[in-house]
């Protein structure tokens, strides 16, 4: 691996920390539901929960590819938008936005559990969110591409 690539890996520590915090939140929400589930759960009528669950499932199904599209656009903007912000800051914003969008899927599972749905719904939404955290984690290759694009742009000007 080239030395610059190793430096890029070291630059991504705050980015990885954001991802880890989101994963800890998912684990904490499952643990809280397992430990205090009976006390936390409400008892909404089944018909209302089915409607809300359906809307949230549609939101999750649309949210995953939409997050991918937003992330793709942000990555390209990071490479091309003029400004003084370093690549590290630009990429951190991209990671934070991706993680928040994906974390909302896990939050939907927690909300459904609190409304009275079972553990199955909680696990499905949390699993989708964990998959999103893995797919959209900080990647040294993406960061390296941003750094190279900004260096090339600075040489041009």
C-alpha cells in the first residue's frame, strides 16, 4: 500500500468514530428493548400499527437507495465544489449525512417496538440499518479520490 494511502486511513478516525457511535446506538436500542421491553412498550391497536409499519417499511425500502444516491452526489460534489474546506472535512459531512439517514431506519424499528410491535419488527429494521452502516461506512478509496481530485484542482489553479 502506498504511504499516502496509509495517511488517508489515519485521517478517517473521526469518520469511523461516527459510524461506531451509530452502531452503538443500534446495539443500545436492542439491549434496552430486551431488558425493559415490557415496561417500554405501548399497546396501540393492531390496525394502526399495521398502517404505520407499512409506511415505515416503504420508507426504509426507498431510504436505502436514496441514501446511496445522496452519498454518490455528495462524493462528486466533494471532488468538484470550490472552497477552502479540506477533503477530511468534506468527507466527514458525507459520512455524517449517510449515517443519519441510515440510522433513521433503525429508529423506525425502535418506534414500532415502542408502539407495541414485536421483536421481529425491531430486528428487521435494526438489521437493515446495520446493513446500511456497513455499506456506507467510511472507505479509504473514496477519501483518497477526493484528496486526489482536490490536489489536481489546486494544481490547475
